[in-house]
C-alpha cells in the first residue's frame, strides 16, 4: 500500500507538473504579448509627441531606451511604408524590414497594435503612429527570446523542485499515517456494526478517540452523527408539537381534507369561525357542520383541487350567524397538499374573516351618502334663502305701508317669527357645510344655541327638557365649525338615546385641564338621562364604524368627534349607565355624560399645517 501510494503520488505530481508547466507557458506567452502591446503603445506615444514637437532626437532617445530593456531585442521606428528611421542597434540606413514584418503593414488597423510571430517563440509588436489623424510612422518592438526562455526554464525548475519536495514529504506522511490507521478503522468498524444491530442502544457510544488526525476527526464526526440521530429522534415529537402550536395559533382559519372531503385537521381559529368545537370536526364532512349553501361551495372547491391539482384563491363566502344574526364574509383559498411530486393526498383551505372589512365598506358607503345628503341640504338651504328674502321684504312692506289692524297685525308678527326661524335653520345648515379652514375666536354661547336651535323640533317632539349652563361672554380660540360638529354629534346621540320627558344638560365654563392643571381652557359637558350604554358599547364607543344603531348609524360620529377634540389638543371623557343593567325599582337613573376639555390655545395652527 505504501509503494502504491508513493507511485500514485508521483504520477499525480508529474501530471500536475506537466499541466502547471503548460499552463504557465501559455500564461507567459500571454504576458509577453501584453507586454509587447504596452511597449509598442509607449514607443508610439513617445514618437508621436516628438513629431508634434518636431524633435527627432527625442524619438531616437525613446527607441534607444526601449531597446535597452532586458526583455527587448530591438526597437525601431519606420515611416508608413517601412523605411527604418530610428533603431536601437545598428544604422537605420543599413537596416530593412524582413518579409514577415512587411506583410504586417497592410494588416494594421487604425490606432491598434499588432503582435505577430517571427518564428518559433520569437514575437514582435508593431503599432501605427498617428498625429492629427494622419499616419506618420510605425513603432516596432522585438522581444528577446533568450530572456523569455529563461523565464520558462525558471518555472520548470521551480515545478520540478516542488514535485521532489512534495513526493518526499508525502512518503514520510504516508509512512506515519499507515502506522496509525488500522486501530482507528477497527474502532469505527465496530461502532458501525453496533449502530446497525441496535440503533436505539447507547451502551457502545461514544466511540473512544485514540488518535489526533483525520481518522480521529472521523470518529468524532461519527459520534456526533450518532448523537444527532438520537437528538433528532427525541426532538421529533418537539417538532410536531411546534407545528401543532403554529397551526393552532395562526391568525387565520386552517383546515385539511381527505379525498372524501372529510376533516383530517383544523385549527382553533377555523373552529371559532364555524362555531363548532375542534373535536367535532375530525372525520366529519362539510355538510354535517356548516350551513348548506356554504358547505356546498366549500366542498365543490375542495373536490376541484383534487381533480385539477391546482390552487383556488379568494373564493368569497357569505352567511349569517350569532344572536342577533349578523352577516359574515369569508375569503377562502384552497390548495393541494402533496406527499410526493405525483400524488395529492390532502386538500388544505385557508379562511380569512373579512366580515369587519365588509362592514367597514358599508359604513363608508353610508358615510358618503350622508356627505352627499349634507351637500344637497346645503344647496337646498342656499336656494331657500332667495324666496325667504322676498317674503321678508313683503312682510316689511305689509307692516309699514298697508296700515294693518289687529288681528291681521298679530298674524303678520307670527309669520315674521316663523320666517326668521326658517332663515336661522338654513343659516345653521350652511354653517355645518361651510366650515372654516383657519381657527378664530368664537362665542361659545352662540355656537351652542345654534346647535340646539337646529334640533329644537326633535327636542319639542320628544318633550326633552334642555338645561343650558353657560355665560354669554364665554369665548374660545378654535375651529368653530368643527366644535359645532362635535356638539351636533353629541346632542344628536343624546336625543336618539333619550325617551319622552328626558333631560338634556349642555354646560360650558372656564376650567383647567384635569390632567395638566397649568393648561387653561373651556370644559364642555353634554349629559342626558337616556337609555345609556352597556359596558361593551362604552368600551368601543370611539371606535371607527362601531355603532349600536344598526341601519341608521354609521359608527363615525363619536370617532370624528374625538379626532376633532384631539386636533384641538384636548381630551374627552365618557361616563354612562345603561337602563337595562339597573335592577327593577332601583333609584339610580340611567344616562350618558360626555365631557371634553379644549385648551384656549391662540397658537393653534390652521387646517393642513
């Protein structure tokens, strides 16, 4: 074995040396060509500069310096037709180009060097010399073959020396390895047989490592492999538990079916969506657990996945559930689960609950309808102002020029009062639509009175007692239109929640921020003795699109109100007690109280800044 390894090593080194020498000789030729190309470029550049300066002695000096290079045999410069003008050795007049060199002149391309062979390994480079786009001569550089051969011989000698040293070192290494190879191999063989006979036994492992070489590392790697197998075997259940945890806690519904469309696995989210416990899903079909239309659509999608072996995305399903019933919408995607590239064993479905998104879209549509209605109301109010102006003028003429007597004069007074009420209502409508984009100092009593007058008809119809608690001189630097909108939302909600004969309290007074006592402003209160809110509704009162009014509500009023208060750097607080939660005969009254504080901030930025 030792002799065979040495022979193999010698053959390998010999083959490697031959390939290396061949490669290095090829690289040497390439380097010589590249060197000649650079030297030709340099000589041509020097000659062109000398011609431009009309200094021929510079050209002669450049040719001489190039010829003195250790790897250059001869350098010369000729005219475009090949007559020698300058040469590094000998007289130019006694030197002519040989036939091989003359044959290169017609092959030259514009401003490109050409490297050619004079014979054997003798190379020469020629490069045209241009000045102002005119060919003025040729630069020739002839390499020194002896210098190149010395470079090649140096490479060969280095390779041979390296091969001899390598073979000697390899022989010594093989001798050392041969002495320590049999015992480690026997140990490794014994361990392999023990692993094959009893894979779960740990009595024979780890194997002893008696050498510090590659075989020792191999034995250590074998021990690590055995330990890894044991760890993988023990960790397989952990991995399955991890996958089960991921399946159970994924924020989407997941379910898997066999070819009979029976459930083989579901997660808790899917069970919550269907309203059926996890244990009841396994082994059952879709029609046994889900409403008929939904079950048929899901079953059809699963069967199509098994038939086409292609996924189906974004299948939308809708239905009703809960008490009271609320619409729900699912986005379902089905996909094949392959155990091999050719076999689809299960079909999986991914269910996303899009119910909230659907409800949000519907709320946005209702909000847009309300906005359109508001614009229409503002347009109608604007058109009403024209005939109101005419009626007012006619009333003035009747009072001052017709000399009316009682009771006609009393009737005229009543008509003028009602016309003023109509004009005030139209003005309030226009104020809600035409909101200011810059904050101003506004009178809060006028603002509150304008909102209450807008709802005066509903307040009278429900016999709601309004208690106003604010002083006439109270003012605030704010967006008056937006604060009016907040009060309109709160008063409208109070009227919706109030019953016949209820009370509505509207209060405004100078105060300080209850979170920051140094901040001055105005505290507003809107309180009613209506039906109040249950804790669930109170917790979500300021959530966008949440409403308890079903068809008539958009869920945007309180959300927009809170945004306006926060825009004014204020805070809002809600307290409510639901009538449905009060014991029968209880003395406690139900109702809702909204309090919000707006700081009197003269530096409030305009809209959009």
